[in-house]
C-alpha cells in the first residue's frame, strides 16, 4: 500500500509541474486553465474565454 501512495504522490507532483508550466508559458490564459480544472462545463468555458452567443 505504501508503494501505491508514493506512486500517487509522484503522479500528483508531475501533474502540478505540468499545470505550472502551462501557466508560465501562457500567463494570459492562466485563469481559463484554472477554470477548466475547477469546473468543466461549456458555459463556464465560454464565459471565461469570452465566446458569447448574444
């Protein structure tokens, strides 16, 4: 079980590094990336990016 925990922690760190790298590369879209991670709904994505149907 301990090995599994360590494996999961390592995976989490890798995910965090990827997120940080994306944010640094595209600072303007950091809020959009965060929003996508928090809530993956079409209206949320459209609202953040600015694609309004009206």
